[in-house]
């Protein structure tokens, strides 16, 4: 190589000296161009061969390390093999002498490859089409693959490839003119393996990554995946739960809640789950039946099925239902599931609140009230700014709301609709401009400690209409609240007490509503009319009569401060 470069320099000097004559130097120029092209070609080949070696090294390392293949991806000009250790090895596909992934050979006459010796060690080699691979030798010895791909270069004087080994460059038996970058002749995906064939018909086989999984299935013929099973009886009821395991030879070990039984039934191909008997006072009424899957190679996975004593949840919604942290609800209490609210109204609130329908189209089943107040009684707003006035100059003016109210506005349509979600959304925007909005500050703190389930509206402050539904189940104008017995809230109170939470005090509790009267006052809701509660003639329970009143937003008098009681649409 160096001799070629010296010759090129000499010829260039001759050309320079004769540039003033009429001598025709086109032949010399063509020759020089040819030499330059050969030099560039060889240097380019160094990069190509180095890339080949790096790729082959990655393949051999993973084949010897028994690293499995997650997937094979066909790209535009290459095939990418995704290994389970996160490594992605890309194989050129059919251009510039490289073979296609369908097995079509490339055009390069020789290729870098590897061969497996009788000692089980892989060695670097070259191969020409139709010939046996020729092992690359360094210092007269076979050059093995190692944990690190060797660096290569061309010896400019000898024209042979050299590799960097043990801190020095050593020559090989391979001419720089006699090695190309073609290294793959075929990639074949089989049921459990990926077979890669290198140049010279050298096979490398990689096992596919086995995805350990178990699905619990419903009883239908084409059973769908289920995550829970319900046992209405407490007298030791047994249900056979269908399942599907991958791979089929995975070992299954079952665990179950205290007092329950779970057994693999080989005859039926099901898992027989038995609920605890009614006299087992130590048994858990809720828990998980878990299946631990293991393979001989040590890999493992776990699948779980929630099991409950009680009737399966209904798609219907009833006042007094429990709303859980996973967004489901039920009439029977499933012990062990986290209750976040009590249902007080069934229906699609989005039919009245367009903002809710747009933001949360799945929240169409009903409304639930939180189990507790959002901390202590607070101010509505520590100043006399009118949100109604602010709306007119803000980018929320297009949102229908009922923030501004008053008895003289009872006939306006917005005051007959439950717009608490839209009101709260506007109040959040207002809060961004006017820090210190106490009402929203408490709601925000509540939300952080009580995350809302997916497919719900998130917590918001009720308007008069949601409050009236909490009281007696229907929506009404302000002036028609008085005189309605609060039968719904008494049902809610029963569930709160059963869960160990403090029920609403029908004589004294005051709730801030997401509606203002004017610059200085906002609405509060009562469960009775001026503290006059009555006893039910049959049950003796205390019944209130719903009412709303105006309260000063920024009062500092504790007796006039009100609670924040979030509600949620689900």
C-alpha cells in the first residue's frame, strides 16, 4: 500500500514538472485516479469488515451465552434481532454484496465468518462461494472469537489483514483483496428457535424467549380472561376456574388466602377454588389465588386471581353502592378492596355537563361522595373577586357553568343542571391566577391523598344540583330545595357508619358549593331547614330538609366556615 502511495506521489511530481509543456498527461491522471480509488476502496472495506466482525462477535457471544431472542424485525434494508438481554443485532439485507434475509447470496467473492472447531471453540474464518471456510491464523495459530471483537487494519506494505492482539498488531493469512463483508446467507424463524446461517453454511441457533404466562378464563366455551371470581355462599362453595398456561410444560404452584382451598384438577384442566366455610372465623373474605409458574431454566412468573365472598357486581348502579379505588362498584361490600366513596345517584352526568362528557366520556354510571370531608372547615375565597366577572374576560367563557347564582336566576337553564365538574374546572383555572383560593387548595390536597380511579371524572366540588341529589336523589332549583326529606343522605350515612366513618350531621353540617352569589358571597348547602330536623315516624331516624344559603366567602368566623365534601362521577 505504501509503495502505491509513493508511486502516486512520484507520478504527481512528474505531472507537476511537465505542466507547462504540451505533453498529454491524461493517461497518468487516469492511472492516478485508479490508484486513489483502490486506496479508498480498501479503507472503506476496513470499516465494512470491522462492522462485520463486531456483529458476528455479538451473535456468537449470545449463542454461547444461551441468550434468547425476543423478536425478529424486518426493516427496509436489514433484519434486526432483538435479544432478551436488550441487545439488538442488525443484519444487512441484500445490498452491496450482502445476502438477503430470504437466503439470496450476495456478490462478494469472500466473506468473514466463524467456524466451530472440534474443541467446541468458534474461530474466525473467511469463505468463498462454493468453497470450505478457511480459518484465519495469527502467528500460525487459529484466531478464536472472544468476549471482545478484534480490531483490524490493512498492512500497507504486505497487503494483508492485521489484528490487534495482546497489545500489538499481528498479521493474518488473509489478503486485503480477499475478504468481504458478506456474512449471513439465511435467517429462518421456527416455532421455538431462530436459525441464522453464516457464510460457509455455518449455523447459529438461538432459542426464542419463552413468555411465561397464565390466564384465568371465564366459563364460556371461548373463555375470556378474567381477573376476579365471586363466591355468593360462605358454606365452602367450589368453583372450577378455567385457565391457559404458556408454555404448556410450565410447573404451577398455587397459593391462596387464609381459609380458602385451591387445587389443580388434571381431569378437568381447571383450578378448583373453594371458599371458606361459614364457621371459619379466621378465614379471609377477600384475597388472591396466585399461580407461580416455573421452567427448568429457572425462569418464573406469577399470575393472580382476586377472589371474593359475595355476589358478583352488577352493571346496574344503586344508591348506597360502594365505589372502590379500582373504579368498580358493588352493592355487597368486598372486604379487602379499598372503598373510596358511597354512591348517591345513578345516571350519566355527562348528559347535563358537556365538559364532563368531553373530558371523561367513560364516567357515565353515577355519582359518589367521598368518605370524609377534605380537612377542616375553610373559607371559600380570601377576597371579594367575582369569578363570574373573571369568566367574561378569560378563555373559559365558552364553558357552560352555574357559578353565579341567585334566586332571581332560578329560571335560567344552567341553574337546573348539575354542572359541578364544569364549575370546578373553571375554579381551577381561576386559582392559577389568584393564589390563595382556599376552597381549591383543600380540594387539591384531598386529591393527592385520595387518587381518583381511571375512567372517572376525578374529585370535584358539587353544585346545588349535585347537592340536591345527595340530599333526596333529584335535581331542583334553589327555591324548591326546602321541604324535601333527605332520604338519600340517610342511606349514605348508614354505609359510612358501617365502614367506621363519621356520618353527615344532618343538624349542623354545612357544605360549600361550587356556586357564588356575588362578589362577597357563595352558596352553602344544609341537610335541614334552619336546623329543624324531624324523626321518621317508623324508624325514628333523624331526617333533614335540604336548604341552601348564602355565606360570606372570606369570613374568619369559625361558625360560619363550611366544609369541602368532594364528589366524583364514575
